[in-house]
């Protein structure tokens, strides 16, 4: 029996439906394996077939972007994955994790958009697709698409270089300062790992 890895790089028909390229199916298979691990990590019960149909249904309904995706070169994907893993372990002066909430993925999104690393401003679905490829295994704070979209209620939709505390969005400075620190550290990690200083470093305004 032919495995997904042995499929030819061409489109084939499935009862009148055009199937994805074999390369896309290979990516799909990788995502299924990743989801299986997430299910195990969360002590949930879901069959491998159910996971497969969940992914295919999301793609067909437009709820998820094409799995083949981001347009990033493999080298940059590897750098992003490494930097996100390092960011998850970064701590402040008191030894507390900088990144401790699902909404903190908004900082990652902002820097990736500003650096033009395969995601356009406002393209949340595109970022979802990118994260599927670069999220480290057993990520301490798993990515949440719904938490990312809450960015629309903040001023973090602005480019990082224009971030400033605005009491119209935040009752206290703490949430802003935390997000600013995470974005700043992620930006530093990307620079330290070879992606260049495309976004100016800043101090908290």
C-alpha cells in the first residue's frame, strides 16, 4: 500500500473533488501527528481519523488557510521555531516567565508581521497557518486563534514602533508593559539568531 510520503507530486481526482497536492497531504499528515500529541497532552480522546477529518473539514470550509502555506523559506521557519521556544523560557528579573498567557501570542504576531515574515497585517488566518508549522512541540503556552483575534480590541494592532500606553485600552500599565516586554524580547531573539534588526529596539515608552 502506498504511503502519503510516496505519493506523486500531482493532483488527483476523488469522486469529482480535486484533492490537494501530495506535498500538501504530507503537511496534513504532519499536522495530524502534531494534533495527536496535543490531544495526549490534554488527556482528550479523539481518534486519528477524527483528527484527519477535522483538519480537512476546516480547510474545505475556509476556517483554516491552506496547509501548504506561509511562503517562508525552511531556514527562517527553523529560526522562528527556535526563537519561540526560547521566548517561552524567557524570564523577568524576578524569575517569572515573560510569556504566561495565550494572548501573549499577539506580541509574536506583531513582530512577525512587522518583519514581513510571511504574514500580512490583519491576516490572522495566515498567522494561524504559520504557527501550525513553527510552533515548538509541547509548547508551554499553546497557540490560541481566538486569543490572537482579541488583538483587535487593543492598540497592539499598530506597528511595534508605534506602541504606547493608552488608558483608553488598558486600565493599568501592567498588561501593556508585559506585552511590550514580550514583543521586545522576541524581536531581540530574532536578531540574535540571524534575522537582522529589521525592527528598531525600543525601551518601554
